[in-house]
């Protein structure tokens, strides 16, 4: 503890089962989809829809979310890299001079999908929902979206919590006396794993980071790591309130009968939160350098906010 700031250095792996590693981030993604299925089951039951219809929607949603999130990261934030590493777009590997994949494929290492973008996830969900609706014509696309945004909001919180455990998408530097100031020891920009290993001479990355935090020998290196805003938590906690509002409006008002309203409100609230949190978030790259003024995340959020206002206040025609 440093004044009001905290030292954040969790091992991203919760536990291991033989060769299988269970990471906080993966577990929170699983939690996201499990909560989504449970909430949508209540909604489908309330709307006299079948579990079979829900199970089909669940498959479409999972696949479209993950594919959209991955492609969103690739094209919005890191295309200069991936245009020369096409195999890494849909495979959980990364080129590494010292890496050996599966014990015999040299030059690559297994990383999991470390780049996922929320803007891409939303686009994927929209496409997936449209494709699902074409096979289930009794449920209109906007009718579905008005209900799907409820679990999507709590899912957004889970994802940002996973980012916090991964020490990624951190905020800009701040003074350590700030009440939420956090020293992310595992921030790859502030203390890259290779640098931590070189400094400590430990055999594993976890041991290296633990040494930097706890061994007085490395106090100078620890002091050089800046305190940052925990931007993931700012964003995630705000999403909880979006979930509570949407949940309340669905179950206790007639807003669910105003086609497109809940979907539009979700877009406005979610991306407005994202827009403002970007002011204290570390740059994630992308095309912001060419456009200037705003970050990539802010530029991408503006169209969603405008679309949200359209669906909230568009003239009602009775069609979905």
C-alpha cells in the first residue's frame, strides 16, 4: 500500500488442471455467456418462447461475439501487424523467435486470443442476430436486440473485470495519492515480461513479477512503475448501472413494447460511458494518430451513440 494507491500484481491464471490453465479472463468470458443464457431464459419464458429457440440464439451469439470481437481488434486497432501475420488472426498463436508451439513448431508460441474489441463484438452480435432472425421469423431483429442488451450490459462488466485481472487496457498515469491510483506491475508497457525476467533473473514470469513487488532488491524498479487510473473498473462499474436500468425498464415498465427503445438506450449509455472513460485510458492504438483530437475508441463510439438516439426517438411504425 502506497498512501491511497494499490499495488496490483495478480497471477492471471486462477488454477491449472494438468496442462490446462484456467485464467480469470477466460472464466469471466464463460461467466458472461452463462449469465446471458440465464437472463435470456427468464425473458424467453416470460415471452412464451421455447428453450430450443434460446439455445439456437445462444450459439449464434457466442460465435458472432467472439468472431466480431477478434476481427474488430485486428482491423480497428492492429491491422499494420496482422496484415503480415494473417495466420494469427483466427489462431491463438503469435510469432516468437524463441517460441516452440506444441513442442515441435518453432517460431510460434500459444497466447490465446489476447486482442478482442468491444466495438467489433457489437457489430458481430448485430450480424449474428440478423442471421438468427432469418431462420426464426416469429421474432423480429429489434425485438431480440431489445432483450439481448440486458445480459450484454452485465457481460460488458465481466469482460472489463477480466481486463483488470489481466492488467490490460489500463488508464493513464496519475498521482499515487489519488484514491483509485493503481500500480499495474504486469502492465507490458511499464514492465514487459522479458524485462522483468532480465532484471530478476527468475525462471518464470510470475516469479519475476513477484520478486519486483516483494524483494527489496528491486525496490527501485518497483518505484519506476507509474500509478495509473484503473480505467477498466471505471468502465465496468458504470456498466453495472446500465444493466440495472435496462433490467428495471424491461420488468417494471412498458418500454419493452416500444420497439428499439431499449436497444437504443443501451447503445447511447454504453458508448457514452466508453467515450468519457477514454479520456483517462491509455492509448490502444488504431487510427487515432491520423485523425487526431479523439482516441480510436471515441471515434468508433460516436456512430453507435447516434444510432442509439435514432432507435430511441424514431417515429414508431409498428414494424420491427
